[in-house]
C-alpha cells in the first residue's frame, strides 16, 4: 500500500503536469486552462490511487492479498470510469457554431490531462512527464506551422481551436 507521503508526492506531480498543460491552453485564451487541467489531473490521480489501494483495504490480511487481487479485478473499474467521466466533461467543452465545431482540441487536452493523472497515480510519473512535455511541445509547434489555415466561411477570419 502507498504511504501518505507517496500519495502526496503523486498528487503534487499531477498538479504540476496539469498546470503545464493548462498554461498552454490559457496562453491561447481557451476556457479549460490552468485550474481546469489541475483539477482533472489531480482528480484522475486520486481515483488511480484509490484503484490501486482498494485491494489492500479489502484484504483482511497480507496473506490473502494475492487472492483478493486475483478474484477482484473490479478495482480497476475505478480507472475505467474516470475515462467515461472525462468523456462527458469533454463533450461539454465541444460547441457547434454555425458551420464549425469548436473546442475539439481543448476537449482532447482535458482527456489527455486525465490520462496523465492516471499515469502519475499508478506510479508512472516519469512517463507522464515525458508525455506532458511532448504533447505541450506538439501543441505549440503544430499551432505555429498550421499547414492548412482554416477560416470562417462567412467572415474569412482565421479559426484557431
């Protein structure tokens, strides 16, 4: 079972990574910014910690822990339901306006942030850090090299999701 200190460190790492993702979104003026991404990463981390802690809490003793783990994979459902819940949050971010759909990248970013939180929660913080830095870098670079500039059909102004 994780110690309290391990849980706090994992939560802190998730907050930092969520903030990094949120800063990229706020930098370009999107609604789901630092606070939202911190909450998504932190919440996902907490649910992942719950998921990996449940077998230890359910087992009466350390001797029957392997049996509890072997017979009860339901604790992994906690993580699966995080994905479903974040899907609903992402759906609320996506907005159709006239002929355009806006918010897809922001919704995908929230979904990605949740996966980062889960990674940190299950102890894969180094991979989560690499993935976060890589994706923020790609978001910034791909926005700069926008190969096919999209414009509003009616007004002709550029669209940035």
